[in-house]
């Protein structure tokens, strides 16, 4: 499918969202969709999603199927899944489904259009490297004390504590759903912070 190959080569969905606590950039599903629409129109192509609930070993997941199609009748599909918990603190049923759907759809888009979802290089480190290269070789550089990197869980904890309202906390939860669900300590922090914000 030449149209898909062309879109994979030309799709530019930069990570314009920035996590100031973890110092890494990321992209949302909406960012990918906004970037791909002009390319789909240019190549007379389209995409569609189909969500369904599936079960694996007693656990419920939302499975999304992303189908790419062109004006020649050719199609290609890929799937991705996100766990659909029966309940989550601070979220109603519709929000739980929406969060799982967004998460699955994002990774289906990443897979089909060859988007890299790893965190970007820390810009501060990059800037420091450039600075070191500009240092005059005749001048002995002043040694700096290296700062230990902030791991992702620590960044999430910092972001939880810094959340100013429930909506901001919910957005944080959706962005890091996988890490939250797999870490009881972080999940408990979300619950406690939500209760604090609701009582303010």
C-alpha cells in the first residue's frame, strides 16, 4: 500500500506536551490525529476505530482495532489493548471507558504509523553537551556535580503532589494509567490527593 508507506514516511507528530516534573516530552492521541488528517486527505485515505471489550485470564480489557483504508479499496488493520478496570477512584464508568479507549487507540496509531513513543532526550543534557563542546580547550572546565536522573515513578509522584485541582489530577492519571495501575503506592497517592482536592 503505497499510500500508507508515504504517510508513514511523512507523518510528523512531535511530542509537544511537556512533563515538567519528569522533564520529558510526550504526545497525546489528539496530537497524532491532528497531524495525520492532512496526509489522509492528500492521499484519499481514511482511518476508523472499532472498540470492543475482551477478557484475558479473568481481567477485562478494551481492545481497539484501527483500520486504514484508501480509495482503491485496500485496507490494513492493527489492534491494541488497555485494561478496563471495573472501577477507578475518582472516575465514573464513562471516564474509565474513555481513558482505556484513548490509551488503546494511541498505541494502535503508534504501531500502524511507526511512531516512536519512547521519551525524548532530556533537553538540558543536550544543552550541557553542546556547552562542553564549546569550552575552550585552553581553559580547564569547572567540574560540575552530576544530578541523578528522576525516574518516571518519582516524576509522577511529584506531579500528583503539585496538582492544583481534580481535573489536572485526572489528566495526569489518564496520561500515566499503566504506571498507576501497576504501582499500588502511586495509586494510593492519587486517591489521597483527590480526596484532599475535593475537600478544599
